C-alpha cells in the first residue's frame, strides 16, 4: 500500500523542521561587531523562510531505501538544504528575481553587494558543515560525500552559465536539446541525482566498504535523476506561468520578465511565423523594467494558442514515466525491499512531478485584477519560520531509532 499525499506532505514537513533546526543551530547568531551581526542575520534569512525540503528528503528516503538509517543521512540532507539556500541567493541576483518563497529576494532587501557576500558566507559554512559529517560517516565516506557535493556544484554552475550566457548575448536560437542539457546540469543534478546518490552513500555509513553493485546503482541513478529532474524543471517553468503567486512563492510570469528560454518558449518560437517570432523576441529582449504586464500576457496567450504549454506537459509526462520505470528497475536489480521506504520514495518521486500549484487550467482566463498585481510591489507579507532550535546532537539522537522517520501508516 502506497503513501498518501497527505502522509507524504506531513513527512516532508517533519523532515524540513529537522533540517531547519539543524541548520539554524549551526549558523552563527550574533557578533559584537555590528556589521558582522548583520551578516549573521542575513545568513539566517533564507533558511528561515520555510519551503518543502524536497532535496533533503530525497536524500533521507534513498538512504532508507538502501537499508540505511535516517540519522546517518540527516547531516548530509541538511547540507543539501544549506546548498539550496546559498545558491538561490546568487541565482536570484543573476536572474534579477523579485521574490523568493513569498518574500522579497535577499538582494531586494539588503542590496546586491551584501547579498552576494551572504551567499559566499553560507557557501563556506556548507563545507564546514560537511567536514563535521565525518563524525557520523567516517573519513573515507565523508570524502565521498564531499566529492559528490563538488560534482553537484560543478554541474549546477555549468548549467547556470549556459542560461546566463543565452540571456547576456540575447541568443534566441536555442533548441530543445540545448534546453534539456541546461536543465539537466542546473536543476537535475542538485534536485534529483545528487540527493539520491548521497542517500545511497550515507546508507553504507555502518556497513563498511561500498562494493561495485552499489557504485553501479549510483551510476544508474544518473539516468533516473536526469529524467526526473528535467520533468521537475519543465513543470516548474509551467508553474511560473499558471500557478497562484501566494502558493508558488515566486513572481508569476517572472520567467517572461526575465526572458528565460523555457521549453514552452522554444516551442512557441518554432511554431509561429517569422513576423510574430521577431515581435516576440523584440518584446522579451527589452530590459526588464521596460516590459509591461500587457506584453507578457500577449506572449503567454500566444503560448496557449500554439499549444506550447500542452506540449511541455506531454514532454514532462513522458520524462516522468521514464524516471518511474528506471526507479523500479534500480529497485529490482539491487533487490531492495518493497516496504515502506520504497513506497515513500516512490510517492516523493510522483509528488515532484505532480505538484499542487496548478490551480488554473491552461485555457482559463485570469482576472484583470490578477494580471495587474502580478509584479511584486513590496506588499506581500508572510511570517518567518519560528521553529524552536535544538542542537544537532539532539536531533541525531532523536532520530536514532531505525523507524523514527517513518511514523505514518503506509
């Protein structure tokens, strides 16, 4: 029997609370020097904003799927969430984003220079955090985990370089294969591939040397995670167009304002006549501040008319099916148990590609009021997470039971 959506969401929330407590306990709180104290508060900003903790939970679930214990992967999973936070600070600056998790992006609150420095500071803390992981995993496995983080960072920045270069050079001659390579690097590695591989590594914290069959499973995860990650990002791009801002937590139509080359945009430009194509490119090539809601709406309407969003849905669905098939193949080859960890992991995979933000049918028309309030005006408010902090040692101690992370009926 599988895990229900409600059970999965509850489990994700529980995991996220643990990640937040571990990270916020680890990060410095204050300093006698005013400027440094301000840095510390900025470092705690994004980690305090909530979120789902999908990447950290992916790591935990794959660890248990391979017979590991939650406590052995908890630090690694929290480090993934720390990675997510610092890299998003830089990403928001590079994309000139207004919102992050329903609040002004860090550079909108404190300025670009201080936000960059905060991202750098969190980056350094991530590696410091991973060094402490040696106490749980041992020196050799800790080195393997750090190497995976380095690989993940390399892939992510290469993908980001591709996308930023397209924007900077005003390059609209982007093919579908180019987009899929970019999202594999930028999104799939740190959302799906590395979290799963890190979970497998952590599963062997107390089992001794990792053998060839496990290394083979880690290699097979690359294909699985690539398909899942590509589907995840395509859906995320769709959500940017059709989701409700208060639930999505980012600026709706932000990708159009930023001129992002999404699968829908590539399909649109390939399926309109030359005159319309030139007009679309002219609109999207304007500086962000010169673009209007009406222009963005006209581009979005053309996407609907040409079937670009429906096309993206089909591509995402095909990739999702491939990922699920590959997941079951890995489980079969590795002779893993079809118990609650299997069902929970599979439910998370399905959740990643069937998120609940698609509140508007693609062919529905949004109200004028909604369209006029799409761009961030500095008026959105959401309280910060106010979790009670506890020590990392306490968290790991609480997770010592093998069944501690799966207390819901499956």
